């Protein structure tokens, strides 16, 4: 499959991808777009010109601040719609060829938070990450807690402070315990960290009291984003007992602006790791539920010198998204269109594939050397952290773009 548009072979936004996002140009109203190569196809424009076969589509669905109304149409509408867009971009006789105004250069557009996030939950589903954190904070011999292999551990996070890529992050202040002291002090976090995660977005709600079956869970998942769950380790360490993360996490999280659909990710499905002990029946699943997605973390200094900190992959996750959703709803908890679920930090087996500074520097004991000769134990003011992600197989590339955020000094 090839588009008549000029798209470079290493573009994240190939003809196979077609992720959805919200953009605006200048003072124009926010609207729904699809990323293609270096450009955005304006879907409000496409519907206004009457180019879609589905004449019952309300064009207002594409002139919105968020994707929620479009996702609410359901996959029976949005999946064929995406295929139609693909055809319009491939067919040599496409009417779009005579409508250059419907294509906007990404660099000329503002990309906005693509979804109105109704609720946000974060999981803890990478065995390597949970093991590393267990070793660092508890017992090196019994790093995993007894529940970990029986259920996807998670907690309810904060939706209000999730921001789109490119938004600056102010270093949080809070209570911390200085080394060797027993009384807390108040001030800026000294142990700012990132967490390399992916997130998935809900496009179909469920009813209160009705659990989602593991093998039906993907019907509810519209697509995926990159997700940086910024973490202040010193605040987290003091506050997290006994109820878990709070102010060490909820000051900000960053997502990438384009939602990559599960349909686009289909060629990259892989078998997940063998789960032993055997899981309870409600967590059993059939088929390939993991995805082979390469993930990189880059630190860019104030001067713009970039160093790759980590290279990981989403396929190693112990618990998959379907299991996470089945577990989340097994007690009757309902989900809504616009919910966001974080995977949990994605660490690989190798030391250069860990998904946080905490692990990469082994809690600051092994600083990372950067390209400019300086080193980091944790993130400094004016450092920018960039998450990147892409899947690639047999010449098909589907990427996520990036989730970028710069740390600014506390105010
Ligand atoms: Ca996290």
C-alpha cells in the first residue's frame, strides 16, 4: 500500500498508521485531524466536502475540542472511517488530490490534548520494573510482593493534570525526608524522575456492576499513546505508606498527541510472556495480546544536546491491556469513553532498557554520562525528557511521534 503523498520511509505517520488527534491553526477552532507524513488531514474539511461515503456522519463531530464525541460513534463507524481515509490517501483518482487546503503542515499547527480524560488509572505491570523497585526499596531476595503475579496491581491517579506533549512541567514542591533525618522538610523535589509508559484510551463505556470479559476487553480500547508518568521520588518515598502514590505523581503526566488505533497496531501483535502461576479464570485470555513497540527515552539538555537514556519494548509486559481492563472491572467498576490507563513503567531485562532514572542510575548510585560530558542521577531543571515509540515489521512502520516535557524550576 502506497500513498500518492510524499511520505518518507522512516515517518512514524505512514499510510498504515493514520492516528487521530486534535489540532488548530492560528485562531481557528480545534478540530479532528489524522497525521499523515509531515502533514495533518483535516477531517472536518473532508466531511464538509462530502467525501465520506457515510452521509449520516455529523460533521460537527470533527469540529470539537476533544476526540470523545468521535470515539463515541463506536468502532462500527470509526474503523471503516479510518479505512476510507486510507483509500482516499492511496487511490490515484482521489478527490483529495485537488484539495491541498485540507492538508496542514504539522509544524504550522498546534496539537492539543486529544481526549477529555474522564478517569485515569496507572498499573504496575512490568515484571522487570516491579522487581527492580522491590530490590531498591525493600528486599533484594523477595523483590516481588506476593500479590504481583496474581493480579495487575494498579492505583487510581489524577486526570486533571495530564498534559499534552510540549507542555512545560514545573518541578513540584513537597515534604521529603533528608538523608539520615526523621523529620520532614518542605521544598522542591530533588529526585525528579520520568516513567516510560504507554497508555490506552477507552472508546466504549461499560455499565456499573457488569465486569468486562478479558476476551472482550479490546472492543473498549480505541487506541494507544506514549505516557510519561513524571515522578518525584523523594516525595513519593515519604508519602506512599500505606495508601500508595499521591503528590509524588499527580503534579503532571505527559501524553503524546496522536492516538494510534489498535487496528493500526494489528501487524505487531505478539505472544506475551508465559504467566506462572496460572492466573485465575477471569484473567485468562486467548490470542496475541502484547504488542511489539520499540520505546526510547531521550534527555535533551538546556543547550539542546540529546542523549538516549533507555531503549525498551512494550512486548515484555507481564500483564496485557485486556487483563488490566478485566481486572479493573471485575468488581463491577464501570469505565467511560475518555478514560486513560497507564501501563506502568516499562523496563526491559538489560540495564540500558530500564524505564526510569531510579532504575537506570540505581537510585542515584550509578550516574548516567550524557553526550555533553555532564552526568545525571535524576532530572535537572531545564532538562527535556522525550519519549518516542514505533513499531516496524516487513517495511510497515507505525509510530507514536513523541511525548516531550521540559522541567522548569519550582516557583
Ligand atoms: Ca507509573
